[in-house]
């Protein structure tokens, strides 16, 4: 396995790609409301990405037809925006997006509520987010890749949730998907040793019920097999000799103390 260590110049480009994507997520989340279609969300998101002089990473990637993956309720990832899919009060929606800035990618996902949502949905979203930060406690040079995976899984499984196994995180840089693959589930081995300069997209996908998933007939949309709610939280991170640098963390998350969680 060949995992690229980024140069100082590449890291600066990825920092800017991450900063821009964080702004997109911050602003897009504010627009989510009942009555919107998932296609409305995609159009808004693409407009925001291009307004910063960036290219949407996902559009036409391996044939994916949109800029934002918009996944509602039991949809885990890769939901295709549709003018006929209308958000309802109480839905939860996962927004997964990437930008290309001067040839370098960032990738991040957030799950947000539509209007007032149930307490169990709020807990799923928050615990999925917290599972990511539990993983970050191990995301330091000298530790091993699956130390991150095991911490994510241990936290999420405490609540009886299903940690999706058929989809994983990934390395990222000049390509959207680079080595290594980053599971969110437990592994018996420790995996490769982390080194400063690695850039990774870590992305817990957590179901309220079973960890099993199915692909719909559009060959993109992934749903929980039991149709239970699913949440997704992802950041692009930089491995350092100390705490990881989270390149796509929003300003509101920083203000709320996210950097103190690991």
C-alpha cells in the first residue's frame, strides 16, 4: 500500500480546500427547511462551491450526477438529488460534499435535522459526530490506522447502533479517493502506522438499527437494510506529530468547543 505524504505546499492547498468546504457546509445547513427538494439543496450547494472558485469534487465522479450527496432518513450515503424528493418536518438529511481547489480535494459530511426532529434522531446525529471525535483521539503519528477505527466503533456500539461495514473512509489529496481505506468498524489488526503529512477523510456512517445496508436500483443510493435512520459525519484531517488538524471543521463547531473533544 502506497500512502502519499503531502508536501508543505500541498498541505496549504488542502487547508484552503478544507476552509472553503467548511463554509459551504456552514451556509448550506442554514438553508435546510421543510418543503425543499433534495435537488434544491444540490443546486444551492453547487452554486456555493463555484462561488469560491472551486469545482465540485463529486459531480460526474464515476458517473455520479450531482454535486452534493443528499441522503434522507434511512439513506446512508450517495442519495441522488431529485426534484420530487421533498423534505418533511422531522426528517434528517446527510449532506456529503467535496471541493477541488487548485487540483486538491477536501471532503466532508454533516447530518442535520429538518425543522423539529425526534429526540432519538438528535441523539443519533450527536453520537455519530462524537464517534468521529473519539477516533481523533488516536489520529496521531506513531499510532496505527485501525486504532482510529476501533475507537469509532467502540463508542457507537455502546448505544446499540449499527456501524456500517460496507463503506469506509479514505485517503485524499490530488485524488478524491487515495490509499488507505479507513474502516469505521473494529479490526483485529492495527493497520499501517500513521505518519505526519498523511491526509485522510474519516467518516463514520452509523445506523440506528442494523449495520447491514442495501444499494437501491439507481446503483448509488445506499440505505440501511432495516430502513432505520442513518447519520454521517466526516472531516478531512491532516495527521501531525500531535493532535490531528481538522481541515473541514466549521467556525461554529470550533466556537462550540469541538477542538476540545480530542
